[in-house]
C-alpha cells in the first residue's frame, strides 16, 4: 500500500521529477507540497536539493514555507537530500553568507581538498551510528554525490564518506530529522532501498 | 572514474556522427539509456546535437521518456540559451544541464547566472575541441562554427564563471574509434580543478586504459564503443578496476 | 494558379516560384546543360513539378525504394566479370579527385568487386587545403593515379570567360570532369569507366536515370569548332583571341566518338547499381579510407562532407543562388531530405540560416585566379541576378519568394 510522502516544490529550481519517480518506485504516494495546507495530507516529507543555498532560502522565505517546514519537522519523519540537507544547518557560505533553517547545528562550507571540486560521482559511506535509513545497505554499496559544499557537523553525524583523502559528512540524523548529502534517487537500487526505508519508517 | 554513456540525439533518434558530421541512426534515447543503465553506466549524457544548428528549442519528449526510471544522473544539453530553458530541462528529468554554443559564441555570463541559480554541480560546459597548430580551438553548433577561442583559455574562464564540470570532446577523434586525444585531455585536466569528463575516440578497452593512465580524467564518456557493441560498460569498468585495484 | 504561372523570365525560368512539396528544390533549378552548347541567353530546362507538386528527383527517390538492389548488384557483378582482367592489369577507370564518392567507388571496386582500378583525376582549379589533404590520403591507401594537369593559362582564361559571360565559373571544371574519363579510357585502352553517383539523380529528367551509362550527348559531339562553345565563346573565336591551339582546347572538347567505339568504352555510374546515400558514403569513406570532412562548416551550407576540394565551388554555388535563388544549403538539404537524414522543416531552417552566404573565405583566391577585379565581379553578379527572384530592401538584396515564407516553421532562436 502506497504511503503518502510529501515532496516540497520550491518552484523552477531544478529537478524534482527524479525524486518523485524514485519515491514512487520505493512505494510512496508522492504529494507535492507548495504551501502550508499541503502538509496536512502527509505523514512524512522530503526536502529536495537542487539549486544554491541562498536561492533556496530566498524561496522558502518568499513562499511562506519556513514555519510550516519547521512545524512539520517536529512531528514528521523528514528527509533532506543534498542541498535539502544543507539548509537544515545554521548557516551556509555559498555565494556569501546565508542563514539556514538552523534545525541541526553546523555550517555549510566549500569543500577544501586536493581532489576535484565539485565532488561528482559514486562513493560508499561509513555508517557512524545505527540508522533505520541504512537498514539492509552494506558498506560496499555506493551513492551518487554531486556537491561543492559540505555540512560541517560533529554532533549528529549518521554517516561519513570520502572524496579522495578528504572525509566529510554524508548523512545526519536528529530524531525524526534526517539528511543525506548524496542523491538516493540517482543511486540505482541502493538509493531506492534507502528511500524505501524512509517511506516505511 | 565514472563511466558515462553519451547519447547524441537528433530527435527522435540517437545518432552517431563522425568528426561531428553525419546523422547515422543507432537507436532510440529511451531504449539506449535503459540498455546502458542495465550495463552499469554511472551516468547518461543526452545531447540534442541539432538544436543550436537548426536554431530551435531542444525537443522535450524524448528527454522525458529517457529519464523515466533512470535512477542514475541524467545530464541534458542542446540549444540551451537561458535559465528558463534550463529550468524546463530540470523539470523534464535532467539532473545536470550541458551548455556550449550559446555561452561560447554569445553570452558566457549564462554560466555565472546558471551556477548561482542551480548550483555549480548542475552545470556542465561542453567543449568541442579541434586541433589548431599546437593548440586546440573551441567549436560550436555541432562542430561546425569556429569561435576563435582557445580551449585552454575557455576552460579556465568557464571554471572561474562557476561551471561545475567540463565535457571535453574532440572534433578530430569523434566517432573514429582510434583512441582519445590524450594531449587534449591531459592539458585540460592539469589546468582546471573541476571534474573533467573525457570524450571522443574510444574504440577499444586499450584506448581507455591508456587514457586513464596518461591523462587521468574524472570520468569517461563513451558513444561509438557502446552503440556499435564493440564493448560494454561492465567490461570497461572491469578493465579499469584491474588496471588499478586500489582506486 | 496565377496567370504568371506559365510566363517565363530570365534564363527561361518560370516567373512564379514553386517549391517541391517534399524537398527544398524549386522550379527555378536548371538541369545539367550540354555545356559546350552553353551560351549567354541560353534557356535552361528547369525542374518540373508534377500535378502533386513533387519534383522529378523526389519521384525518382520514391521509385528507388522499389528497385531490386540485389538484382542491380548482380548486374554490376556481371559487368565487372565482363571486364575484369586476369593478367593483373588495370581493368577499370575510376574518375574523381578524392572526394567521398570516388574514394568509396575505388575502394568498393577493388575490394568488393575484385577489380583493379586506375584512378584518373581532373583536378580542381584551385585546390582547397582539405581537398589536397584528402586527395593525398586517397593515394596513400594504395592506388595509382593519372592526373591531367590542365594548361593553367588556358584554364584560367576559360574560367574567367565562363564567369564573365555566363556567370558560371565552374564550367571548365564540369567540362573536363565529364570528358576526361572517356579519353583516358581510350588512351589506356581500358574500356570500363565507372563514376560514383550520377548527377542526373538530383533532378534531371527521369529518363536519364533509367540507363546505367552516361548519355553520350554529355561527352561526345561531332561538332565543328564554330558550334562548340567554351566559357560562352566559340572555340574558333577563343583560338583567334588568345592564340590557343586545338591541343589547348582538346581537354575541354568532347572526344571523337569513333575512338570510343574502337576501344569499346562504356561509361557507367555506380549509383545505378548501388543505392547511393551520400551521408553513408561519407561514413564509408571515413571508416575505410582516411577521408576527412572539412575542418569547419562549408560557407553557404551547413555540411562538412561534400564538394570540398575546389575553391571555385564556393563561388559556383553563390552564383547559382544569385541566378536561381538556390544555394548550397538548398542543394545539400534537398538530397538529405530524400535520403531520410533530415526533415523538410529542418532543411528550411538551415536554408534560412545559410543559403547564399557570401563566399568570403575563398573569394579573393577566385578573383585572383580569374584575374578580375572586385568591381568586375560585382558587375557580373548584378547582371546575372534574376529580376523575378530578387528585390532590393534597404540596400540589401532579398529573395522575393524564399522557401521559409511558404510555410510555418519555428522562429529562429
């Protein structure tokens, strides 16, 4: 039976179709969320991650979604993907300083490493603590990353990954609030598995 | 090293030009995207190679069809001129947008604007490089129009403007299956710090091993090798793993 | 149909422009002339459109789909069997200059049909770099070649005269191209000559296409020197004016038909025996023989793979656009539509973008070659421009009836 899962649409920001398709593949009945009222029909939701930090925050403010999102994260399982995870942070430094949602401590900074930036490609993750999101996923499986910025956090790390020699936060978890730096909708069956875990939380 | 399947599309068919000339049909976008996904491709690049040449919009139907159930990154390009067009492509299923002609010949600031709006990681700049003495010159409109800009200068410039990735194609090697233009790839790779996708020329696994060893790009884009079934993605991955087990 | 429909204007062309409904050709297109009868004021035989508005070339293209190509291949094998020598000597003359068609023809005849080709070349007036390059690559693949190097003084004068009198600088090349091969056949005592495709396929009367051999009227004539014209000037007058001897003009004159009969020369074209698809010929020549396309787009069109070797060619297409409103992009696209490479709308977009493009790159070379000034060049163009096709708009010449105004396609972005 398909579970209702909300998917926030910030408007002409990028591709949310892939996430939608992947969620449906994972057994979700996807409901697009554009305003506060849309939250009423779902019990969990996804914050997609396309665009840039300041642009997404600007749209959250102008669409009046900030409070509804905060409220919803208190009661619903939430999954932030890539930029959707990053905006949970206190502050981001892409194209200048932008205040984030501040739901998980930390800063979003440009990756400093010897390898090519943006980090684009498949990589495996190291689970740091038990998380239902990773149930059934072993250490050799890989997820797709596509980012120049990383979420610097030490308190709520759920998984780490490596880009060359540089380790960075691949997933965070705080209660019902989860975030992943990678794109599960672009990570083949492994990604679908993770999304199914989320849908069935 | 990511293995990318490159589809050159003249809607509604995937075609395979040689030296960026010719429109021989090799399949359909949805069918080939699926085929290469099943072979283990890390990404699919879809290039509408005639949109700029015919001065028309990219055709969306085949893109949407190919993107369905393709749970790997899908980059799309062809005739992209503005942010609105990019947005439409993202909504049609693209995860990354590929640009060349418009930015190269008309307005490079498109790159800056796109990176600000959509994030650098979603902007790929494609370079059609043609040897010119000791250098390479950038071409556009499917390898037809000269630009007067040198590849090395343009690569540096687009990185500064915020492009997230470079797709480096060679007009001299395209479709020939004689091996890559290794000097070209190596020079670009040494110059920039953003990921470099090497394309054009793979005809055998040996060519790929040689390129990996001598130029070390971040990813490979394959077309003829796959379309003509001279090899497949899993064989390519296997030979690259064998070459360097630690990677 | 308007009352003008049957009226004729300059060059004997219909005043009302009509385009083929399938391809991009118009009723202004002249078919191949018998060049040595070509004088100023000659009326052309234009392309006909049938009752459905379809041109001969498109109709022929449809007929081609019904041809039994396996049967035609058998005929070619029989032909080759008839002429193949078992003593290892050359047994077929393949004319060409290293373009995709002659490259493929030579390759096929040697490797697929077991013949022993000798190449003969009537070289371009002014080789382009790419043309030279491809010619050399062709020889590298392992063929011997006889190139007839024209008397440069003669060739230049004829080109100049052809331009000044007929606005048709390509004529000397065309004359030689058609005439050389049969002459070499006689000289070398190799009766079989096989050309690539036949230009008749592009719109001459269908009757020309039904026969595999090139119609003798195109290369033989038993004319007296007063009745033969080169560059629009009679042969006799040329000899008097420029002190040419008959030997100087021989290369451009058709062969004595008796000689052909004696050797048994037969001129065939491969396009009769194999389904000719120019883009596939391009692929074939690149994949098998080291042919390369132009470094960049050919001025006046969008393509990179055909008619690359002669700088005069660029001027030729420009003059065709001035006289008939049909440039290189039109010719290229019409062929590609018929072969299923592009659609008619796409062709129209390309014509709108590129047709009639000024031949900047090679113009100076051509003018220097012909020893004429830019003023002379423009005077000829002005005089040749067909009034019923052109109008002056703000100092620029525009087509009165361009193809992109006859139908709705996307606005150029």
